[in-house]
C-alpha cells in the first residue's frame, strides 16, 4: 500500500489548507481510532501539541474524530514530542498524537502518531490508516451511549520533568554552569528551563514567550544566532537550542561556535563507550551524517550504521541492531535506553553530564573530530521530479565517480517539501563545491 498523506514524519502542510484542515484531521482521527481499537476495554489516546495557533483547530478536530469512535482522549496541551511518546507508554494508552510541524514556521502544522509502545508508526501502519479514509467510516462510528470522553491532564510538566531528570547521572549536578537555553517559543518553553534549574544550573532563557505565531521565528535550533550571541554576551559555559517540538537540539560552545548533531552523537557515543554503556557496537545515523563522524567512531572501535533521512528510520535500525545511540546531523538524538524518539532536552543533558564530569570547556569537549567539507543545496520543483530525467541520472552517476574514494554524493527528494536536496562531501573542498554547483544547475534547468 502506498501513502499519500503521510511523509517522512507524519502528515504536514500549511494550516487550514489540505491536508492540514479540520475536516481532514477529524477523518484521520477516526481512521486512526478504528485502526487501534482492539478488544472491549475503554480505549485511550494522548494528544499533545506545540504552540502554533492552528494547534487549537487540529486538537479539537482530532478529539472529535476520536470521541466519535468511542475513544477517550487525554489532552496534554503544549508538550515536547518525546513527552507524548513517554505519556503514551506510561499511561497505557492505545496510541498517542503530537500536533506539530517541528522546526517549520507557525503557518505550517503536522500530525505525528505514536503506537502503544511509544514508537512512531511504520510506513505499513500509516498506509493502513490512510486506506481506511477510502471507505465509509460512518458505519463504524460509536453508538450514542458509547461515545468517548475528553479531559485535560494535570501536571504534564512535572511528569516529564521527573522523567528527563532520571536520565542524568545520579549524584551529578549542574551547579556552577551558566547555560543559555533557547526554547524556540515552542513546546518546551515551560519544561526545559525547569529541568535545568532543578539540576542546579544558572539558566538564561530565550524563546520562552510563545504567542501562536513566533515559534521557530529567529530562534531555536534552525536559527541559532540569538543563542550563540547570548552565550558570548552573558559569558555562559554553553548554549542549548531546541526546535519547536523539542525533539532536536544544537549546541553552542562558550565561544559562540555552533556544534551540530554529528559532533553530539560522537561525544555521547564516545562517553558511553568509555563507560561500557554503548550497545550494539555502533551508532545509527542517516546518510546525511558527515564522513568525519564515521572516521572518528572507527578510531573508537565503534561502527556507524546509516539509514534514510528521518529519525523514524534511525529508530527502526536501532531496534533491529540493538544500538542505543543514534540520530541525525540536524540534532535529532535518540537515546534508546531512555526514549523511543528524538529528545533534544535529554540529549542536551548527556552533553552537560560530560561537561560537569570532566571540567573541560565546551569548545574542547564537544569538538572531537574535524568534519569533511560538506555542501548541501536545495532545488525547488513543481510537478514531476526532475530526477526522473535520464540526463540528470547520468550526471549524478558521473559526479559520484569523480568523488569515489575521497568523498560521496547524495541526491534525494525532501519528504516534507517539493525540494531536491543536493549534497556532496569529501577531502577536496573545491571539488565538492564544483560538483554540487554543476548538479544544482542541471537539476534547476530540468525542473524549469
């Protein structure tokens, strides 16, 4: 079965335009409820959201869909995506839903589903839910006496705060560390500062005043200038930037220099490996992770397994291979011993634990390898993909041969936007730039 609504990370689009309309959300809610209903028990679904204005519309529409199918709804309000995954498991819910477009601007929104085990759904399950939209679901709606109920969940922040704090080394503290924390005016604006403060840090907060429109707007992990500047201005030891739903994180060292997800995965894996905590003998990353990470891990006798882009695919490979550290260059870090999905705050705590333990400045502790020169450019297109044209395919193969042995070329379609992503990396920066520019020029002409 193929999927039309679901992309690499749930359903996503512009709010109040297909597919992110109230009607579609209601119908998707009904289809998901019917898929997950098993047995005669009172069924339960957890709904969380970030701080986008459209979250109110989609939350109510999904709730109506679930209730109409006889499913009880627990409304968690604005919480990080990983909190929904945690609550789904801890409350024995039949599934969970997060309303968020992650790092996108406010006018976008999305719907992500988690199974009862707290993991994101497989492609197959998403296709099965979509297939239900093609049938008359009115015949399967609940009788009047069997409608579900909806209620708000109290103390979500407290529950998640305690859950995340349990991942920090026992007996350790953040006393003496000054931390700039950028919450992207998103889902973690309450819980993230609370966690760091309770662990003893001196917290300088930015991006903690959501108004429905300013999520990811000049702040957070996709716009880190504010965080980097604040670190230098306040003489902080480190900066932490989350994205809108707090499932990814990027770091700034004390000099205001950015540290990406590849460096963070290397740091956490190296630390865990030295303490005998790393499982599976490898780290799982996507095809986008830098060759520098791969070479660094080799020196630690640790392998690197690569997957397609998307933290869902990283998690699937982690489960298959028994690995407990994985993630993406963009800052999705998955710590399998604690979480079922990317958790920016949790990953940030692991980095802070290393700083608190070895006393090194972040500029030294967080930079373990020199990345290979890497260049990524996007080409927007309309209609059919220009990658389907024979001359484009031949040019890509020729580019791969030019970098063979000293680098690599990766061309892929975005899972959330009509974009072709052109990436190359290698030892020769000039050659990498030349290869990318030539491919971008050719693909742009093919897309015209």
